[in-house]
């Protein structure tokens, strides 16, 4: 129920019927209902608890309870178990034997009555966590303490960063003694790290029997012999022993500030009991903090802690590698970052540190609160920074992020409310939560900033988001709800409303982050213990589970990776001494690719041979490739280019690749990479003493990857201008459009054109069309308004660059298809390539629309320079314009349900069933076919290709259309890529005359007049986007249509002025895309009529379309004949029936292909359609409107109706087929539609009849069962 439905009329009360309740009574009621904070509070509620515990034997009861706290299935009930341990330590002095029922009664009945059980929360973290320490991995049980692993590791690393001293050494020995105990207990549970446990908060705790309790107690009991065996000095543990005289302090101490957090060990006769395993980390942290303070190292420790947590954040998407400044005016030590993000956006980050002013009296139960002076210092810093940023030219927005860093205590920031500024946001989030978000998908800082803005907008709309458990929990809720904060399907939800959700959603984020990074340590044969994390943070990444990066090596810019299988580790390091701090990209990518070979080889070798726990080091020296042009090696052998030298004593080897090694990358069998991988295996065998005689290392390497197509370096000759631009490093970084950008621009957009009072549901075709049209107009106006605020040249250049990067990405995925299928498998490649293809086309479509709009509108209202943050939101808006125009077409052609819904926060919701049933299925089919074709083409790239001249009629048509011979049109795009490479500019900016002069330097274009072709390929500027010239049709500005004649796909060159010699922006990739689209469409006849300017090209394209249809008819007939049917193309009904060709019979039209199955005595009447695949909802809807099997109001039959009428006519006269076709009896007549590409006809057989069945050409064999 929304809060708007929960109203109380305070004026309507009746004193006669009101209960006589005093304020004192209410206070007593609330006190009784509130949970206790201390043992004494609990005893006030349930005094009998004391007597129950007093009769028990302390050692046995504490041991059993402590053992019970190590049971993963009870993780959610650890609070009650912890309280029971405290009661036992404080009061149990009896001699009663251990009883399971007694413990059960305490945990369930007594603690329920004392309200202790309500303190329990759902599981929010793994039961066992792994710490990556300088002395190796250590396991801990986090228990009650949030982010125990993060804070423990950071505290330890910060203390280790302090100057060397005997005091420091002794403190660290104590810490590692505690961690050794913790590690052993975790191992004794048999439970894996980084996996959550179970239990139901406040639910019944199932206590095992006495025998099981005694077994559990053994997990936490250590004899002195155990400690010696574990290498623990007893003296290192003495400071953490809770003496009996100190247990009385447990009674009135708040959990977190009690002796148990500092002293979790209990002495027993021959050893000790770890009374609270989860408190081993608090004791460690507390001891290090106290040592730092008492020894005068507090300030150094605070500074080290700040930088430790800052360095951790820099390894994530959240922060990146921004330089931080340490500031300390004596009041507020902190780190600050002020970053000018592109296009007027500013990020001010302040990392605060725990002051420890109230330590140790206030420890882990406490919340650090800044003092008044500290608050003023922080406020002054934030305010002055904001005011300075707002004065900078082009300022748009800013955000202050306050990151409290510390050791696990809470942090509260209380300051006076400032005037809210729409242009400046704020975010208060712990360093631990920021790190977690930054490790997972959609956790980049831009995404988080948009989440903050979305939260502000949502609250301003009247929806209060109950952000229990802070931003981390809200972040997961946001992702679960399609990047919205209000569930979109709750249509009737209206403001004011409270949005509540589970408090333990953050568990999923934490588990994802832990899995993504997998922080751990690995042993290096010469450098000792090294902290590492995964090289790929996506489970779909290649060798995700095997490859790790050395964290400390990254800091010193040394590429060092580890391939790990069990305890066997191959370290692959790149020798960088000759490059300094800047390793050439070519060298780095070669090293990176070879690390994947190492991973595959190690996994394979480990499966084939019995491996020990060996670690080896392989140092790679990679010489730069020879100067271009680099060609495949002919006169040398691969062995001459690779050398291997081993040092068995040091478990280290060196592999050197000469410059000539790069020549072997041109071979289709990828001998270059495979030969190095073989040396990896050989080095391992030699270093650990395995015999190498008779071992075929090259075959082992090939077997490890499973395919000769496996490769990482794609050194191939650029065949297209897009490949040229991509390989030259000029395509730019491809960036997909983040969902967070789409959600932000969609927010409240529908409520801008429809009053909330009119309701969230729109039904019926007319109403839906009316709303969709209004909504499209609003979105288009918004896009135009935003475009007007940008500098014209800047926004057009940015859009062209984005389009070119997407073309480069598509080209790369196409060229590497065979390798990708070998690396990821066919199914994995299908999933990844489909996703990337969708992302790339999203960028192309949105950037193209921005180009069109900005060409007419940009610069009218401002000169803002675009950056990634705002341009991405502009792209998201452009995609919305496209999608709504597409939706409009689907409704208009009656192909989708006429029903539109609006989410509570104003986002458009529509039925996607038709799209999923048609476009997604056909898209998957096309992608799978294209990937197979691309993979087959890869080998062909290494071979000489025969070329043929096009027919004369095509050449004449191209010259008539472009004013330039066809060779010149094709070479224009090729030459523009060469010009871009020579000038090292991805997007060229030249006068037309300058461009012509530059292109003329390209040998094939000398003497060719390119000016007409450039004009034909140039966009036409209009005074306003909304003004349509008289010779333009509505389709020309329908942004939901692809392949329009005035769009960038047809006119990719962008004039910046209207000079006689205009200044142009040129993208070689966009030109190539346009030329291939136009000339390809002319050759197959898919582009006809108004698309072309010249009569010659219109005639040629129309004829080409007709011929293409005829060829497909014959191709179908040939395919059917190959399957054993007798088939003929283009058969007249009168001929096959041997009847007179009357006007009625002629009206039926020809049969595209007629096939006879004599075995089944069946005649197939085939409609063969050489149709392009539908790329959009609108295209599918328009296509289906021609194939519904209907007759319109004017008596015109659609294309499918004509086919059905032919089948019906032949079937009605089937007996006449006998004589003409030589059949012995009247055959069965069936209709069939055969298509070249997937089409949205799947339901036709159901809705129209069996004669409308459709089948893909390539699936004919399966259809006929031959």
C-alpha cells in the first residue's frame, strides 16, 4: 500500500472511546519491545537466564557454543550464539554436564523472550573469507562483523607499511598468530571460502546432539602441542587471553566494545579455547591500532590506512587511477581527488580516516563522528572546491564523494544542511562498499553517479526509497530492477509512496565482487609470496579461472601474470627494461596473448601428468616487429626466432622472441604462438626435472588449445578501410551504451506528454498511435534541444568517432571469428558476439541519428564540448527516439498488441512478444551463420584472391549516380584510410579541395575526378531538422527506418559549412560502410527507386532485383532437385495443368518453383522469396503486412494471398497434373514458402493455413528429411 492510502484525520477523535494510556505506559511498552544492548539489559527482560547459565560448566559450554558458531548452517543465528557465549563466560561457574536441550532452550525460548533474537539479520557476507597477506592466504570467519576481511586486510597492510621497529615486528607476530588460529578453525569446518552459510534470522536454531556438540567443540580447542605444530609461539597469544576476573566487564559492555572483541581466547588446562572465532580479527585489528597509538605511530598508521584503501579502490571500476593528495591541517587527515571529467563534469572525492580519539573505550560497536572543527574543515573543503569548479568554463555538473576509511567501525557525518544544488550531487559511501561496487558489472563511477542522480530524481517525484544497508544494497536493487529504483510493473503505484526492499540484496553484490577479483596470494619461485587478482573479472572471460595478475607488479608497471592450477603456478613476466614505463602496445598485447597460451598449456599438462606443487618463472623478452611492410617468413625457420634458456636451480627461464618471430604470425596455422607455447611446456619439464626425450611439445601445445584456429595476435593484412583504421589504432576505443544512461534519460519522460491522472494504461490502436506519436515528438524535441547546446563541429566529430569505433569493433569481431570460436567455444562465441553486435549497432544507430540532428541543429544555443558521460546519455536518448518510431510502425501495421503501459516513474513499457518471437530468433540465426562464414573466410585471408570486373551496365550506372567511375568510388574509401593513417587522425577535417588533393596521391585515383562522388556522399544541411524540403518524403526523416537516402548510411561525409569549398569531416570507416551498402544494394536490387538520383541507377537496380529473384527461384529448384525431387523454376499454372491461359489463370501469376515428389505423390507449389532479413520491429511489421494472406478494401491481394490462390487453384485442378507431369494418380498439392534469410513468417501456417508454411533455404534438407 502506498503512503498516499494511509492517511489519518487527527481532528476526528473521540475521548470517550480512546484508551487511557499514559506516556509512562508507552515508554515501558517500547522498552519491553526494544532489543537489549547489553547482557544486563537482557537480564532485565528475562532474569531467569542468569540462573540457567550459572549452573553450567563454563569450559564445556563455551567450547560447545564456540564450536556451534563455526557451523555454516547457523550463520544467520550467530548473534544469539555470540550472546550465549558472553553469558557463559560471565556467569557459568557450575558443574552441570552439557545438554543439547539446555542450549536449545537458551537460544530459542529464553533469547526470544529477551528479544535477543530480533537482533539477527539475514546473511550478508560469506561465512569464511580469504585474506591475502604478506605471509600467505589466511581464512577467517567474519561472523558478526561486516566486511571483516576487507578491514582486517587493510589494517594489517597499513601497519606493515610503517617504519621497521621491534614493536612493529612483535605486533605483527601476534597478528599472524591469531590469523593462524583462525585459518586452522576455518579448515576444520571443511567449508569452502567465499560461500555464504544458512539459517533463518530469528528462526528456530536446531542444536545438534551432545556427541555432535563435543565434536564441534574440538574445532575451537588447541593444545599447546597443536600450537607448536602450527608454528605459533604461546607468548604471542597471551595478550588475547580473557582472564576470569575480566569476564564481569562483559555484563554491562555493549557488543563490539566489550572485552571479548579484544580477548577472544580462554585458557584451559593443556591449551586454550577460541571462545569467539569471529573475534580473532577484531582482536588483531584492536591490537595493531592500540600498538600504533601507544608507540606514537598513530598519524603514520592513519596515513598508511588511507593510502592502502585508496590503492585498493584504484584497482576497480569505481575510482580508477586518479592521483590523490594527502591533506592534514592537524584536524582532519584525508585524501582528496579533484578530477575534471570530460565536458564540464567534475568529481571531488574525499577519503576520511578514523581519528581513533575515543579508542579503545569506544571500539567496534561505536560510530566515529566528526567533531565540530573537523566538520567545518570538511565543509570548507567541499564548498570551496564546488564553488571553484562552478566557475570553470563549461561547467555542467559535479559530485562530491565522501569515502570514510577505517578499521570497521561505523562512520557518521552530521553537518548542517546546505542549499540543494541541482548541478552538484553528493555521495556518502564506505570504502568497503565502493570497492565492492567497483568490482562488479555496471559498477563504473559513471554508473554510480547516475544512480545517485536517479535517486534524487525519484525522491523529488515523491517516491521515498528506503535504502536500508546503504548504497551497496540500493545498487543491487537498482540492477535487479532493470536499473530503476521503483519497480516498473507496479503500474498503480503513485507518489507519495515508500519503496521498501530486502536488506540482504548486497550479499549477491559481495559474492559477485569476491568471485570477480578472487584476491589471494601465490608463491613465486624467486620473489616469494605475491598478492594477485584475476586478470579477467568476467566469468565469460577467457581463462577466467586460471590467470591472475601480480598486484604489486602493476604498481611498478611490470606485466607479470600467473597461470594457476591448484598449487602449480607458471609466472609469465615481460622483460621491460628497454622500454621504461611505456611498453609498446604491440609488445604488451603479444605478452597478454601468450599468457592465455600458458593457462591452456598448464591446464592440459596438469590433466595429462601427475604434477606436484611447483612454481616456475618464465621471463619473456619480445623484440619489436620489423618495420612495415612485414611479410610472412620464407627463408628462416621458427626455431631461429625463439630461444630458451633455463636455470633449474632458480626455477626460472628466459624465452626470447626475435623481430623475425612476428613474421610467423602471418601464417594461417599460427605457428608463431604455438611454438612459444611449446617452449613454455618444455621449460616446465626441464625446470622440474621431467625428461624431455621424445616429447612432442608442439603437439602438446596444440592439444592444449584443441584447435589450430586458436590465436590471440591477429597480424593480418588489412583488407578493408575499416581494418586499416582499426589496425592503425585510429578507430578509437569502442564504448557500449550503459543501461544506466538509458534509465536516466527515460525517467519521467512519459509523464511529460501524459498526465498521471489519465492513468498508466493506454489501450486500443488509435489511442496507442496517438500517444506514441506525441511521445516520439517529445523525445525528438528533447534531442533537438540538447543538440542545439553543443558546439557543432565538436558534436559532429564526436558522433563520427563513435560510429567509426563501432564499425571497427564489428570488423574486429568478424575478422577474428575463427579464433573466438576456438577460444570460447561455438556457444560461448555465439552469446558473446550477439551481445557485442547488439552493442555496436546500438552505437551506430544512435550516433547516426545524432549526426543527422546535430548537422542541422547543433550550435544554435551553445558551444558545449561533448564528453563520454553526456554523449552516452545523448546516445541513449537517440536510441529512445529510434525505438519509439519503430514501435509506432509496429502498432500502425497491426503486428503488435495495441497496449502501452507507463511505469510509476514514467518509463514506456510495451509488449515485446512479437519482437522476441521474430527479430531475436532471426538475429540469432543470422549471427550463427555469419560467424561460421567469417570463420571460414579467415583462412582465405592468407590466400591470393581472384578479382573480376563488374559488368559494364553496373559501371555505367555507378558513374551516372556518383559522377565517378565505380573504381573511384570504391578507392575513395580505401584512400581516405591511407590519408588518415598518414596524418594520424581517425576523423579527418579537410576542405573538399584538400581532400581531393590528398586522395589524388593514391596511385589508383590519380586523374580521377572525385569531387562529384564527394558531393554525392555528403550530408545535406537543412535550416531545421523539422523542416522537410518539398522533394523529400516523410520516410526520409522517419528515424525508425534504416537505410534512408539522406541518412549517414547513404551520405557519410559531413560538411561543416556551406562554402563553395566546404570544410568536411571524414570518417574512412563510415565512407566504406556507405559505399558497400549502396553498391551492394544496387547489385542485388535491394535498394531501388527514390534511393537513387540517376535514372540509369534506378533502372539497373530494379533490373538487378528482378534477376536476383529469378536466380533464387532457380537456386531453389536446383536444391530441391538435389534432394531427389523433380523441380523446375518459374512455371506457369496453365502449363503445368495444360489448360488455356485465360485472364483469370494469368492473374494467378507464375509459380516460382514447382517440385514433384513421386514417392509421396505430392506436388509442391513453392513461393521463393529472396528477402533481406528484417532488422527492426518496423521492418518486420511492414514485411508481414505484405504477407498476411489478405485482400484489402480495394480488392488487391497481398503477396501471400497470391501464393495461396495459386496453390488453391492447382489443388482444385490436381487431376489435370497427372497427364502433364506423368503421374499415375491425382497427387496431393501442398504449398510452401522458401526464404533465403530468416523472416517473421513463423506463425503463418497457424493463422493462415499449412500452405503458408515457411522454411529457410539452408534448412530444406531437414524439412524434406533427405
